[in-house]
C-alpha cells in the first residue's frame, strides 16, 4: 500500500538506553512510523534483526516526513506491523491487478 510518512522513528535502544535484544539475546532495531494512506492515518512498527534486517534499516534511514513509500501492513493483535515489499509481495500485487482486469474483460464480453 502506498502511504505518506508523517513521522519516522528508528531505535536500537529501549527507553533506559539499553540495547534492544530478542529472546535469544540478539540485537535488533525497531522502525516505527506514523503514516497516512488516503483517509487512513495510523502507526506501525517493523522489527529489523539479523543480516536481512540491516537492509531495511538502511532504507528506513533515508525516509523523511512527507515521503511516499510502498509498504505491506499486517495486523498482529493490537499492533500493526509493516515491512518493505519483497519480490513476492510485488508479484502478488501485480497478479491481483491482472485478475481484476481479466474479470472486467470477461464481464464486458458477456454483456457485449
């Protein structure tokens, strides 16, 4: 989903200044955003751990207020999480658009 970033927070320490660590004691970084998408305004978080998370942190460090970005949002209980779209997310989005177009063409064919 495309959204406008209103705020971006990147933290690798907790409120006491201690490094964020997972249950295994491994460090991670948390990226929190406030965003607007159409009429929806919300907050979401992204957990960035391990070698793959470093890429996402580097990308998030380039974001600034007002940037339009494409993100994937997932509801997890009371929290909203997000991640940067990967190839399969982008492919799924394209297939969904194509399926909708095919259905419209079939409907036109039946009515025409």
